[in-house]
C-alpha cells in the first residue's frame, strides 16, 4: 500500500519529474506473484492509490542494498531487511520511526527540489543523523498493526496510519507545505473505479512503509 500511495503522490506532485524516483514493494514472507488483498486494495483506492497490477515479490538483499531508503511496516520487518543487508542500517526504518525522526530534521538545510536526487539523499542522511541521537529502544509505537485476517475496519485503520506517516515524508522530499491539505483521491492517479465502499469504521486502537511489507 505504501509504495502505491508514494507513486500516486509523486506523480501528482512532481508530474514528469517523478520518473527520477523509483519505488518498489517487497514482502519478507511474500506469496510471490499474488495480487493485493481485496480489503487493502479498497482502502488504497479510497486513499488515492491504484491497486491495479500489483504483484507481490520477495524481499532480497539486493533490493535493500540498491535502495536509497527502505521503509518497513514493523520492527520485525526492519530486522529481516537488515539481516539481508546489514550495511543498510542508516537507510532502513519502520515507516512510523522515519516519520518521527523527520520531526527533528531542518528541511531548510536540504538541497532544493530542483535537485531532487541530491535532496532525497540528503533527507535520508538527515534521518540517519536523527537516529544517531535517539535511544535505540524497541518500541511498539514504531509498528503498523498487521491487518491480515481482520475486519475491513482494521484495514482502514492501517491505511490511515500508513497515510498519516507517509505523507509528511513525501512532502519533505517534494518541498510541499506540510499544512496543505492532501487528497490523492481527487487526482487522476487516485481515481477508484468499480470498487465497493469500505464500511464506516469505529475507532480501532492504534499501534505503532515499503520496500519491506507483508
């Protein structure tokens, strides 16, 4: 889900320039070749992403090594990614961990958006610098709850968690205002078609994106 939301945001915000940013998704225990789980696909479409054509792939060390930034859903996924590629320590985070670290980054010190590749690398380096000042404790709040096997309301809650943590990171990359409203569902990329609505959701207890996902 995170990868498709990223692609939608970048394409809508940067237009043709978004092509310089590659995105991919892989699972630590992927059912290789399978499509997106239907409840997750409906939530993704409602948030503005496009689930069409999604195909699961297995996370490998080569994928982690090649990525400038790897975002995982849980600390367990992060450990799995780092076991495959130990040198990726300071460019591998859980999504919610990265979003928290971003709060300490001075975005004014980053290269301009016109130099997007340099800005992206500087942003990742800044996240690493913030992690170096943080106490390395195992925190449940760094995880996104696994929705598999749960009701559609839980899938929606997870989608909201991913969206809420991911968008500030993408805004930082693209130099857009964190105060500007984001509604990917109004974009061409995020137009959902022929998908049944997700039921209205009651509050679900929150717990603390991919290259690595389920």
